[in-house]
């Protein structure tokens, strides 16, 4: 694979051009990741509207039929339902960990097993989330623990 980066040219925003004979699954995964990095979620906070970059999101939680987007220092409300956000973000670094929560695995510091067959995810901002047993298989696959028996 040949990669070229051209700096200093007069462009309004970076552009990535991929030339290939056929788009295989590995290249498709790269494209999906690149597209997801540029995605933003339309959210609200304190009467204002914000476009929150998905790369800044730690987790998204549904509480009392409202969807909240948690970032390092801020919490926003999002109009979209959790299941729609999950399907939109699943190609990237997000995975469902409970009935009411999807997590950005890029914001994980560590995971540890709990006594009841669940796992605890410690995030880089110090928060902790419980990964329910029902969602462990998908989490382990996304996090790269698929072939291990870690909890």
C-alpha cells in the first residue's frame, strides 16, 4: 500500500483520496473509521445547540427515555434514540455494554471482572461503567478479548 501526504497546499480542509482496484474488507474498515472520526452528534446543553465530535464522547446513556452524551467534562442531551446512535456508531469504536449504555472503547483505561459475571470498565476520566453479562461477548470482540476467557 502506498501512502502520500502533501502538506502546505492551499486547501480549505484535509482531503483523503483512496485509489484501489477493488475495495476489500480491510480497506473498507479503514474508510469506515475515517468517516466515523469526522462524525458529529447534534446535542443540547443549557439552552444551546452543540455539534459534538464522536471522538470526544466517552459513553452515551439512555435515562427515562432521554439520551445523554457524556464527554470528559460535559454532559449533553441528544434527540436521537440510543438504538439509532448504536447502529450509527457500531462500525467505529462504540459498543453496547448494557440495555441503556453504549461505550467508546477508545476512552477505556482498563476493565476488570466482577464477582457476578459482569465486568467493570474504568474510563480515562475516572468514571466507571458496568458491562452486563448479556453484552460481554460483543464487548470482548470489540475490545480484542474475543478468544480469551476473561470473566
